[in-house]
C-alpha cells in the first residue's frame, strides 16, 4: 500500500472516530477513490455503472482494508441483484457480511446493522434478522438522523417486530427524503412502497394507492410496483382503472413478465365476476394470484428443463442461465408467501437446478430451502 493510500486511510479513520463521538448513524467514509465513486453511483440508483466501478475496486488486493469495505461489498452485491445477476452477487454478499461484522464488533452504526439484517433477511433467516434489528435499536445510537437513517431505523423496527414504530419512522423518512435530506435516491420510492404495504395490511387501500402511485412516479423501474398499483385498484373495485393502468400507464416494457402476469390476473377477475361485482372480485385476488404464480412456476420450469435437455448437462449458455434465474425468482416468491418450496420444486421437476445452485453458491440452499 503506498504512502498516499495509507494517509487517506488514517485520515478517514480519524474523521470517523471524531464523528462517532456525536453520532453512530453511518458507516465510515471511503478512503479509496474508486470505492467512493462507486458508492456515489450506487446511492444514485445507477446500478450498472455502480457495479462496474465497485467491481474494479473490489478486485484490488487491499480492498477489504478500506474503512468502508462493508458498505462497498454490500453495494456491489445489491447492484448486481438489481441488475438481474443474483449468482454473481452471492460471493460479494458473503464478503460484505464478514466486513460488516468486523466493524460492528468495535464501531456500531445503524447503517451497518441495517445491512447485516438485510443480508440475513435475504436468506430468510428470521431469527437472525430479529436479533440484529433488536441489537441495532439497543446499541446503535443515531443522534441526528437524516432521511437515509430514518429509513433504515424504520426497517429495523419492522424487522424487530415494532410495526407501529416502523410506520412512524417510515413516514418521517419519506418526508425527510422528499425534502432532500438524504443521499440514497432509491430510499424515497421504497419508503412509499413500504408505507403502502402496511396500509394494504390494514385494508386501507385508498391511502395505499396514493403511496404506490408516488413510488411508481419516483422510480418506474421499481420491481413489481406497477403490478401493485393495479392490484390495489382491483381491491378498490376499479377493474377498468386497473386494466387501463396496466395496458397504458404502466408501460409493460418496464415490468415485463410482471405486467403480462397482472393482465392475465385481470382477465381472470373479469371472467370470474361481472363489472358490477368488481368489489366482490377483489376478495378472490389471493386465490387468483396463487393460481397465476403456479402457472408461472410451471412455465418457467418447463422452459428451463427444455433448454437444459437441448444444451446438455455440462453446458450453461446465456439462455440456460437466464431460464435458471426466472425459475429461482419464482421460487423466491413462494418463499415470501411462506410456502413449502421443496414440495413445489419437486412438483415442477427442478430439484436438480436447486442442487446445482447450492453447489455454486453455498448460501443459496439455505435461502431457497433444503
């Protein structure tokens, strides 16, 4: 390591120690210029540019020694996942966890705890998520939170089982982020979609729709946001409005298969109930959504099996890899619904895919179920 880099690391450590006397909101600032630029791109939601930049930094021999290494590895893994590259993200997630755990033992921060809890949540490790969240709330003091900090605190409270406090903090986060008090651009639409999810759970669909529309306006590429807007319209009995939104306003190219799936769902609702019975049709949504998910599981599994047979077991062409990802994405949806994924995997004949994925990325077996 040259003298300039050594001095930069020392200065970053001193600055962080001084800041830590008054606030434990955030992880340390980056010393490496490539890492700092990659984090700036990540905070702006520029996934492709950020993972290109962060990958260049992460491959350096001394990357893990940077004070912000945990942030950097986490940002790299997240940007890869958001770019549809979950298999490439897995090793960086493991490095992020290791780096963050090292820092958390000596210098606790809300940001560090949030990243660790999010990593555990991605593995469906609910006990670990709750433990980390409760520890963050108890130990991670945050004196003057900005919008980013409030967002993380809100999520941590939800992870810890404090739903009401989570909603209160998320409301404050949305207000602070709207006022420009935060750096992570993607947190503002996520704050609105999180508030919408809580309102849907309370069956306050009209209020939820306001937040969902705001989230969709802020980030039209937010995964499944357009589907959520239309579903909420259906729950309010507005079948025509949902159809118009999905076919025009939602720009199907953004959501791709999600909009195709949603349109199929709309057609089933219309065929199941007359327009006059739209409100009653909304009560059938859970059944219809599950039927649509089962259909996607069958179709993606059949497509992967067909491509795999044609390519041979030893070949993983880009088409086969893309088909694998589609199957894994569907299985993750089942997990999020609390379903028995093992049974569904066996029923669709994709057990071999899961075993192969587990062999490539050891954490995936824990994530997708044994």
